[in-house]
C-alpha cells in the first residue's frame, strides 16, 4: 500500500543535487529502501517501482518543481541520476 508520508521540498535553491537528494528521500520513505542501499545510478525498476508508483513519484515531483511533468518521466529517465540531471537541464537550474 502506498505510504502517505510527505517528503519535504528541498530547502534553498532547487539544484540538480537537491533534486537528487529529494528523489533518494522519496525512495527511502515511500519504497522503504534503506538509504545506504540506494545507488542513484541504478534504475527505478531495480528498486521495484511499478507504473503506479512511477506516476505517484511524478505527481509528487511536480509539486517540488512547480511544473507539470509527464507521468512517463521515470521510464524516459530511468535512474535518480538521469532524472535529476534531465530536470536540472529542463528547468535551467
């Protein structure tokens, strides 16, 4: 069942590193993966994210970046590193 805990929006400027940290925090809280087990280069699929969770991540991330995002974003950019790098470039951070 989906965990309804909120992951806090990054404090300070929204940077690629801040987005990367938020995504790691999200995995820790919602997918219940120990922080030390997260490799930001591994695919989201390797952590067991299914399409339902991918859409939830995308929706939560929209609130962080204050912009509409494609629900398929986690399939296009399949790791924490790839997604945070893409968003930083897209948002011109």
